[in-house]
């Protein structure tokens, strides 16, 4: 309903003498100012009425919020010959606003009830959020999701910091509208929801675990956090980290404390660990790299260790070139161990180390270098010294032996230089005298030579 303030003004023209006097009207922001002017002319002339701002041509003014102050308006009445004026003072007083709480702090899971002024409406809310002019809200536990920074996680994980601040706040601003004195006044209510952190907990954790010396102690667990926070699980007591190898001489009962934390709240439980004694595996600390040549013998002293018993050695894979005598590995590859054309062969000799309870394998790296055996001429034709006739064609023939089965090359010479050829060579004796013919056989690394003396008659 509009609140209208009307000022009645009567102006009478007497003897066409203009008169002027002042009136005052007092209103509050939001009121409608309306001047009801009654003017009369004794001569019966038509009168014209004019208003100055803030009044409009009808003598009205809708005040608004922020218009508080004093205003003057002049009313002019004229019959076209004479003028009569009336000054009006309009005092606009500030609109009194109702006092109500605009900020609320509440934790997740708590119920908030806000009594609203009767003339207030709230925006952007579901229909069932307001009942009987009362706003009711219970923020759930996922309303505020505190994000941990990388630095916070790092410092807490490595125990540089012992706590992470999860008391984060999320603010919600609800637009509101006050309906007062023909005005709609925009306002708001702010609700600060504080994270209500809940402690993580163990869903599954063994109360007692058996483990052998030398094995890894793996404590299985399943943890949960209703707030879905990042969780940190730590171990203390007998071990300080999970999957830790249990050393020897630890036989007996021990306790491990397992703690799960979200950086602020935590839960811890104790696990009993029964360590069962076990025999330690043997080890090897001798030479594990052998380098030698074909047809060479090398002896390696085998050095084993075991804190519980003596260690014996056996050959699991010796490549038919090795044996063990008095804890000494003897290796003797023959001339055929490296296959032509390879220059060397890499292989592995595998040993078994046995302490009577446990057995392990030990690899001995082996490198055998090829030894090239010298090429040898074992047969010739004709004999070294022979007499032939002039014009006769002589066939020279040799047989060469290469124990490594390499590729042989034959070179022939009649005086100066060598010329590659076959193992058989033909030559026609065209001149008289003593002729020298030579042959050379090579496998690329070694060679053998022979020389004939031919008397041509």
C-alpha cells in the first residue's frame, strides 16, 4: 500500500493582487508527496498552475531511499495577466531500517535457525528452506572441503610439521529484500560454515602378525575418512615404515604402533609382531669375473660366508671347461671354445652355494679370448728341388693345415712381389737355368712359406 502525504493549498486571486506565503510538508523516504492545489479567480479567468522540481507537473514526487534532506518547490498560479506564487518546503526524513543479524557462524552438521523480519524475503533458496518466516539450514559434512597445499602435505609427511590446519571456512551470501514504505531495499545475510573435521579410522587392521627373519614385514590395513581428507599412515615401535625387511637376531615378540591421520585428528592401534627365527642364506664374496685365453688354465679361490653354518660349492653349469677342487674353481677352455671368426666369447659359469638349509646360485662372468693357431704347410708337390725340360709346364701344389678351420689365402711369387692365387699353381718353364718359386699361406693372422728350386735344361 502506497504511503501518500498530501498538502492542501488554497490560492485565491483577490483584486488581481498577487500574494505569496510558505507551507512546509514533512515526509520519510519512500513516501509519495502530493500537493492538492485549489485556486480561484474572482474574475472567473482560466488559471494555469505550474510546479518546480522535485515536484512533477501534477504536483507529485515519489521519494526514494537516499533522498533524505530539505527541498523547496514553488507553485505558480497565473490567469495570464497576474501571477500568484506559493513556496513549499518538503523535508524528507531518513527511512528507519529494522535491526537484524546479518552474519552467522556455524559448523558443519549443526542446525541454523534465522528469524527473519516480517517484511523480508530471501532469494535463491529452495521452497522448503523458509517456514513461518524462519530460515532453517543444517550444512552437511561435505559443505566445506579443505584443500591441503603441497607444502602442508610435504611438511606433515616428513614430520617437519605436526599438524595441518583443517579449520577452513566457506562463506555463503544469501540475497535479501526488505519491503518498507513502498521501497524494495536489497540486503544480504552471510553464513560462514566452518569445517567440522571428523577423525579417520581403521576399517581393517590385523591385531597379530607372524614373520620370519629376513622377510619383509607387510602390515595390511584399510582406513577410511568420512570427510574424504588426504590420509597419512605411519609406523613406529619395532619398525618405522611398512614393508621393512626384518633383520636376523630379531626372534621374539614385538609391538608396532600404526597411526592414521588427516593432519589434524588421528587414530592409532597396536599390532603384535611375532618374529620367527630362520636360517640365513649363504653369500659369496670371491672373484666373480674371469678373463683368460683359450688353452689357458685359471684358478679362482671360492670365498663363501654364512653366519649360521659352513658353505659348500658345486657347479650347476660349468660349460664343460671347469671343476671345483678344494673350494677352488679351475677353468681351462680348449682351443675350440671360441668359434671362428669370433675374437672372444662371453659366458657364465653358475655355482650352487649350499649351507645345508638354503641354497643360492652365484654367477661367475667368463670372458675367453680366441687364441689363433699358426697355419702350417704339411704337403708339397713337386719336391723342393727338381729338374725339368725347357718348355715343360710344372704343376705346383701344396696342402696347408689350420687347426682353427679359418679361411686360407694363397699367394705365389716368382722373384719379386706376391700374387694371390689358388692352392694349385701352373708354370711353363721357358728359359734355362735355376728358377725359384715361392708360396705363402695365410689365415689373416699367421702364415707359412715354402720355396722350390727348379733346374731348367
